[in-house]
DNA sequence: TAGGCCATCTGGTCCT
DNA sequence: AGGACCAGATGGCCTA
């Protein structure tokens, strides 16, 4: 696996697009995202927002001065901004998730798919650990142990039924898989 | 240079 | 009706 340790990318500002009018094409509207400026590079927002005829899908409806109505363009710009904010929230959530997954090399940022996969198996390993502790300590007595274990068994039977993967239903397998993934991520594979 | 990852735009669809 | 959500498209950045 390659490293994904590059610095966060900047986003465009209205100033950006104004600062590079030569790169703008007349067939796309100007958008403003209100983010911090870039250094030497056009931001994604700047690019895709219509600076050039590249970045993002090109729509015939947007083409040409006589393309869309002003109100339609304005709605699209507002929609773009909302979508951008939504994706930023999603990315913030990913970052928060990365920060609670232990045993990950600090200098290597997990990709989104790595984050989700590792988190899933981390949760499973924690569940297996809790079960091992509670069922061993409270066999047949009052308390969460037996109920939790029953619930877990039901879940695992469902998983096994869905995936036809018997190993997936074994708590030990979760811990093993998590450990393996941590190891592989650490090695940058 | 290829491949992986990402940000952004966009139109369609779902939801409130 | 308007916003949220989703997936496809596109091109830039980075590493091996």
C-alpha cells in the first residue's frame, strides 16, 4: 500500500478565481467556495468550478453564455456549496474515526477504505474481548454477560448465514484479522 | 508513467 | 419545493 501522507489540499476562494482569469473558460459559471487560498496551484474547487473545461463532469446545459438561466445557475452554485460542506462533514467524521483507532502509525494517514475496514475489525475485536471477559466471569449469573453473549451469538449466526463464511463468526477471527491488518498497515503494504 | 486516492461538479432520486 | 444523499465523471497530486 502506498503512503497517503501528503498535506491536505486547499480549496478555492473567490479570490482564486479572480486571480487567474486567464485560466477560466467562458462556458462555466464562476463559483465561490469561501475557502483558504492555494499556493501556486489551482484548487480543486477553482478548477472544477469552471476555471477550465476540465475537472468534474461537463454539462451541455452549462455551456455557453446562452446556456442556463441565471436563477438556474444560482441554484446549482448553492447546491454545489451544500454538497461541498456535506463532504467536508463526512471527511471530518473520517478524521475523527482515524483518531480513535489505535496502533496506527502516526505518520501515515489511513485512507478512507482502510479506516472503515480497520474500524470494523477493531469493533469486532473489542466485542470479542468483552464477551470473553464477561462470559468467563459471570457464567449463568445475573448481569450483562450471558445476555450479551446470546445477542452476539445471534448476530454471528446471521453474519455466517449471510456471508457463508464460518470463520467470520468466530470471535478469535476478528482479533486475528484486526492484528493482521494493523501489521500490514504498519508495513505500508 | 501507472495506479491509488482524493476533491469537486453534476444530475437524478429520495426524503421532509 | 427544497435540501440531503448518491453515484458517475473528471483531473490533480503523490508514490513506487
